[in-house]
C-alpha cells in the first residue's frame, strides 16, 4: 500500500507492506516513511484486529476497498506521530480502529 500525508507544509510518502505476523497479536506492516530530499525511515505498524474489521465493514457499507481505508488510517496515524516527534529508525506503534474511522 502507498499513502501520502502532509504535516506542517511538508509532504510525506509511506510505503506500507505486510510483514510476518506469525505468533503476533497484531497484523504487522513494515513501513518506510520519507519526505522530499530525506532518506526514508523504516519501522513497523501494528494494526489491531478491530482496525482490520472496521476497514472491512466500512468498505462493504460505504464502498472503496479495505486496503485503501487501511492505507488512509495508517497515514493519519503516521501524520500524528510526525507532528509529535521525528520518526526514528525501527519505530513501532499500534494503529487501532479509531484511525480507520472518519473523525
């Protein structure tokens, strides 16, 4: 999945790919996040089972794809994190259903 977001007038791109989730509570995605002129920072997003369910439910009732909704939710959570602090290599945080649902 690819997603983009803007924080403080700076555009960011995220390349989000499924990772090994064996024996994990969450569905793991590796992510590389970068802005223009900067080397991407790699980390992990941990999507809760409910986030996946909500994306599936919204896709079924409102249209679009669950993947698009997940990408948008991941971008929203990454934007919030970037707003708080600069991403560091090997960052990891949880993306729950609230990032998938419209605010």
